[in-house]
């Protein structure tokens, strides 16, 4: 049941994002990213494809990949600090 709800929310976000691409006041890309993330949580197949696309992106654009890795490390550090505070 949980996976169905997550997948449904993912498709709703993607649909909203597609509509948002054509509306100037709506952040369509943000909704698409959230929708794909939700789908990757609910479906191992989508998660695998998203990971492969991420690896291909890192190979194709190494400078951007290095910047993304820095952001990932900062994000992980921030989450670790936040989790330590909540305990």
C-alpha cells in the first residue's frame, strides 16, 4: 500500500511539473525532480535507472560532478549534525 501511495504521489508531481513547464509562474522542474525522487523510493527499477543516469551524468560532466560531490558531502555532514542534535 505504501509503495502505491508513493508511486501515485510521484506521478502526480511529475504531471504537475510537466504542466508547470508551460506556465511561467510555476516551478515545473522542481516538481519533476520531486516526482522522480518519489518514484525512485517506491520502485527499485526506477531507482536503478536514476542511479545509472546519475553515473552517466558524472562521466559526461566531470566538473559539475565534482561540484555535486561537494554539495553531497556538505548535505551528509549537515544531516549527521542534525541527527546528533536530536539525540
